[in-house]
């Protein structure tokens, strides 16, 4: 059965083989709960041509209700029974069509939320064949999930149908990041305490200016960060050029026609000719909506809002930064939360599907990845150079700060803390790093085990923003005790959550303990700006050779302020004498980082590369028993993507290093005898 989209206005006549999802009874032609009609009366309730039906036509901008009706009618025309809970799903879709929230299920896990994410991913014009084809494919994916749930008798009013469904991870990512953008819209707007005539004695109003969030209306209606702690009863939106819209909560259906009258009076006072172009009073919507005249209001924004404030008796709320009622899913993984440079970019091709790979913790998109030149992996040295390097290299002191966040109020990352312990033991046992020169900050110390004793390693404290800063200061003192010219190593490792925030340009953050319980509208307080991390380590740590290993989603933000290394050295020894500041990340600034089972893809490959538990090192490409940062990067870039062969997932580690002044050396992993 074919689905077709069309503008359904005026007189409608089905073509041969068509059924149009509009009531056949002229008296109820404008009935909007189409899925309910399909369940209760079947295909004959709709406009249809005689004979066999091959095409079902619905609106060119279909709602969840329209498409659920399409699925039900398709089943009925094929002579198949409707799912057990079809009536409940139809009622739900009908309520959602009216702008209501039928259940308390978080929007990012709800039927209407997932559908809105799918619909908004494909632009405003589904008449374009490619856009329609992709949209239809996404809808069929959702329809299969819904019909399966309805067939099992699930109650959409009580049960979250999408919370644990990996095939809808990208939609949840979209919703989570759109909510983050909404919070930024709120910060740029105004919030009032109001008393609307006929309404409650105290309510909240939100004024948005050119909102960037696509679903601002939905977020505002469930925002318990409103001054009164429930939602925004009145919503005003400035779309620019005098195009204002005001509306009240559709659940309470509080009429605001008086506001339209007052604004029109102010318009006429300024321009008597405005009589022929009035403010829309929302009569078709029960007077719950007020909109500016065609072409926009001629009132200044200041004058216009003065009228609105007087009408609703607006006052300023007590100073309080807005927060969401409940976290709508900052998506995390081996660590992650997806970026929203452009909302539509989140929806790349389907990435799920290889039964041999377990469901990943991280969820996200499949973006373009900038290719980096990895020619610089070092030439084979002669015996004299190796001897020189070993004699001097064995004298250097190694230092490390290892940070891992394995648990949060959103979800656990099983591999993060154990991986921190594995790296600690690898540096100590294979590369000779002394315990007194290393610091561990993990949030589950009982899971950070010594490979020799099986007991927990010494933990310096929870991995909070304050403790990380304190540890960097301690490492600054430790690495500053050497004579000028002494060569020392410093390794910084982070495994945990990553997040991006949309500002003038996207910013990436390492999400540390305490972030989830803090005011997330000010992430710099409890999270670590990835763009600052490289700079801070370079400025605070006195070690001549530094490497940052970042295993989190969108970790490529760490490299934003660094150049990429594209030289082709002939002598590793000569380069090693220069300072080094290298960065290896699990993925790009737009990629998620995956955990498969209870192993991080990036860190597990890193440990293999450095020969955990073995004599050799897989990343020692040229067989000189030394691994340079460039060799390590080459190995990670080659091996990590192989894990996803046969799937449509992607993760490509990134490699950047300093090119400033004498900061062009190589970091060496040199095993101790």
C-alpha cells in the first residue's frame, strides 16, 4: 500500500485507487482525530474511490495521528486485525495532535517526541522525492515499533516505548540537544510572573526571541524551571519583523482574546489605517492564540511588550536560572552527548544493524570525518640511535593524571573506571611510572583494581571539576621540581561522558562528577571545557613531553586549538629531544565514542596497542621496540574503525600535536626492562 502526501484543502475527490484520510461525512469533514476514526469506523469512514485501493493520501505535513491512521487503514484494507491496543494508541495520537501531553513519559521517550524528531529531521518540504523517501523509511521504522508495542497490549499513556530502544538513539539525541538549545533560548529571552484574567493567581510567562530550538513550544509546556515551578502558562514568541505570537497552555485552554483587543487598540493608536489588518484573536482555537497582523506589528517591541505586561500584570521573578523539569537525556556513552551544530546533521544514515556487535552505550550520528595525514610514524633507527634513546629515555620520570567518571544520574559507563585502573597499571608495570608520580580520580574506586593484587588502587578523590583542577596544580608542582633541560613525561587520560553546548560556536565539555546535580546552564563550574584542557595542561604542567588520551564522545573538541602534525621525520631521536604535546581522542568533535559490552572500543584498542599483558607492542609498526605518539595514532586510526566493519556505525580516532616553537617533538612509550 502506497503512502502519498498532498495538500488537503477545499473540495477533495479521490483519484482511482485512492483513499484520502478525510472523513467522508461532510458534516464531520474537519474532524481531526483521524486515527480514532480509523479504529472505530474503518476505511469506509474516509473519502475513497470505488474499487481496489492502492494509495492512501494524507496531509503534506502529516502528524503522528495521520500516519497512525494510515497504518491502521492499511491493515484493515488488507483484511488483517488491528493490534490489541490500537484504540489506546489512537486516543493518544489524537490528544497529541491538539498539542497536549497525553502522559508523563519524558518527551524524549514519548510517541510524539520521537515522531517530532523524525519529522523535523527531513525539513519542511516533504514534496521533494529524496526527503519523502527518507522520511517514509524513518516512519516505517517507528511504525513497526509502535505496532509491535500495540500488539503486545502496551499502554502508551503509562509506558515509555523508546527509552531502551537502540534503533531510536539518534532521535533521542536530537531531542536531548534540541532541549539544550531551548535552554539557551530561555536564557536569551524573558521570564515573568503573571496573573492572566480568569487564570490562576500566579503563573509563569516566557518570552522567546527568534528561538533556535525547533521544539520550543513543547519544551516550554513541560518546563518546571518556570518561576512558578510548573510550566509556562503564557508563551510569547518574536519571530522578527514584528511577527509576534502569544498563546496559552492548550491543556488549560485559557482564552486571551482581550490581549488581541488591547494590542489592536495600541496598533490603531499609532496607525489608524491598521483597522483593515487586525491582530488575529485565535477564534478557531478557542481564543487561546493571538498573532500579529499580516506583515507584522508596527509597534516597537518595547511598546508591544508594555501592553502585554500591563494586561497580564507581569512582574520580574526572583533571580533564578531556568532548569528543566527533568533531564531529557544528555546522551552519554563511553562517553557521550551529541553535538547540535545543525539539528538535521544528527540524522545521518541508520547506524544500527550488526547482530555481532552488542548494543553500544553511546548513541549518535555518523558525520563526515576530516582526514589527517599520518605520514609521521618514524623511521627505523640504527643501533646507535636506539642505544642513545634508551640510555637517556630510561632516566626520565613519568607522570600521569588519570580521570574516570563511570556513574551518573543518567546512566552507567561500565568500562570507564576499570579502564582507568588498567592504564595506571600499564604505565606502572610496563613503562616504569612511579605510583608517587601518578594521581587517580575515579568515582567508583572499588572498581579501579590493581592488576597485581586485585585490590582497589589508591584514589585521590571524586573526579569533580574542583578536584581535577587541584590535581593539575599538584602535578604542576611535581613536574616543576626538575632542572631546566630535564626531560619528563606527562600522560593525561579521561574516560567518561562528553557533551557539547551550542553557543556562538560549539563547545565541548568533559562531564565530571557533580555536573548532573548542578546548574547545567553554567557548565564551566562543574565540567571541563575541552578547548581549555590542552591549553591548561600546556601552561601548568612542566613536563617536556605530554600526551592527552581522551576517551569520550565529541572528544575532538580538545584539539580545536592545536595544529595537526604533518611532518615526515627521519630521526625519532632528534625529534624526541624537542618538546612534545600530542593529543589522541576517541573520535572527532562530532562523533560519539562507543562501549561494546563492558569495553570501551578506544581504550581497549589503546591497551592492545601498548602491549598490555604482553612483551611486545602492537603499535610498534617499525619493530624498534618503541612506540611514538604518531605510531600509536596510526594504529588506533586503522584498528578502531575495523571493529565496526559490517555496520553503519563509525568512530575514527583523531590525532593532533603542537607545531609551535620547539613543541614539535614526539612522545615515546618506552618499555622498562
